């Protein structure tokens, strides 16, 4: 049982960095729109409805489901997210060579989120709560990218 839970967390790490990559691409594509008004005009560029939906489904299901089923649900959610983000990157943002120095600040935030999740796991020793936490952290990524874009735009 723990093997599937750890596989889910490893897949979440892959998803996290792909998700950050997609949000960076979105930031570059909609660079002129990344202002404070974006929340009003296009709120789902800051809060991802798919991440919110999966978090709510997992959170509600975890209240009444058998704990033996939850790791499988988590893996299915993460795999679905990975497929969606890969599709989105290749279809909407065209895969191209990255300049890692420009993306370092964004990837460092993802690394901090990953470290936070694993420290939480080490402290609580509860994989199911850590899975819930990782799905909640997915909600933070677009907001993090959006705030960094606003901060870096003001510095320029």
C-alpha cells in the first residue's frame, strides 16, 4: 500500500515541475495581461479550476472513503493532471528550448513547495494527509507565478 502512495508523491513532483513550466509559458504568452486586474478579467489564470476541482473531490472523498482506496484515487488524480499539463504545454504553448536562468526563481519556488511537502510528511508520518496537502499546494502555484510576475514587472 505504501508503495502506491510513494509513487503518487513522486508523480506529484513530476507534475509540480511540469505545472510550473506550463504556468511560466502562460505567463510569457499573456505577459501584457499579467496585472492586478487579471483576477477580475480572467480569474482562472490565477486559480486553476481543475486543481480546485481535484482538491475538493479528494478532500470530500477522504472523509467517507476507505483509506485503502485513497492512494489509488490520488495516483489517478496526479496522472490525470500530468496528462493534462503535458497536453496543454505541447498544444497551447509549443515545446521550445528553455532558458533556465530566467525560470530559476519560479523553479526554486516549486522546490520550496516540494521540500515543504516532504518535511510535512516526515513530521506527521501520514501519507494521506500529505497527499491532501500536495493537492492544496497545486492551488498555490499559479498564484505564486502571478505574484512573481507582478513583482518582477515593477522592478523593471
